[in-house]
C-alpha cells in the first residue's frame, strides 16, 4: 500500500436536497424543528431551514472512503467547526488535503473543509484517518 503524498487533495460536490434531511432524521432520530418547521426556523438566528450537521459532514465521509485516502478508510479523530448554515438546495463541496502521512502505519492526517456555492466556508477542521491495508490492497 502506498502512503498518500503530503499536499494531495480530493473533493466532492453535491446539492443538498430536502430528502437528505428526511433520510438523516430516519437514521439519527434528529427531529429538531429548525430542520423542518419553516416558521420556527425563520424565527431562529438562522432565518430559515438548516440542514443537520451530519448531512453536511457526511460528504467528508464519502471523500475519505472513496477518494483520499480511499476504500477501507475510517475516521479515528475529527475536529470540525461548523461556521455557517447549510440550507436545502445549497451546493456544497467537501475537500480534504493531506497534511501528514505516517510511514510506519496507514494513518493520514487531513485538513478538511466544506464550502457552499458562494464560496462560504461552512465547515473547517481536521481529521485523522486509518486505512485498512487488506481493503486498500484490493483497490490499488
């Protein structure tokens, strides 16, 4: 298995749909009215419906598991700050950049960031990822 190069970057973009909120609610049980009730959400500091943070950060799961480091990867540690709301209909782009890659074990440290269609950073932080060598070998 090869060690990811420091500075390597991967990204994915998708549009967040109302269905994503419903599916995440089904999985998590998060029925916060700020995600569903337009009147309640309009009266909040956000001024409208917002998408659950798990839907937003979930795009990072896809980048890590599919692209960089790739199949067999799991998060060991994350440190994320949610800086701006994501709304239904927003197009978000998740990006990871390798900042450290251990040579002695399949552990990679990533800078993580998600931006919306206007270039606003909605999530920023770091992640430490372990990639299972047996799985990685099947996909390299």
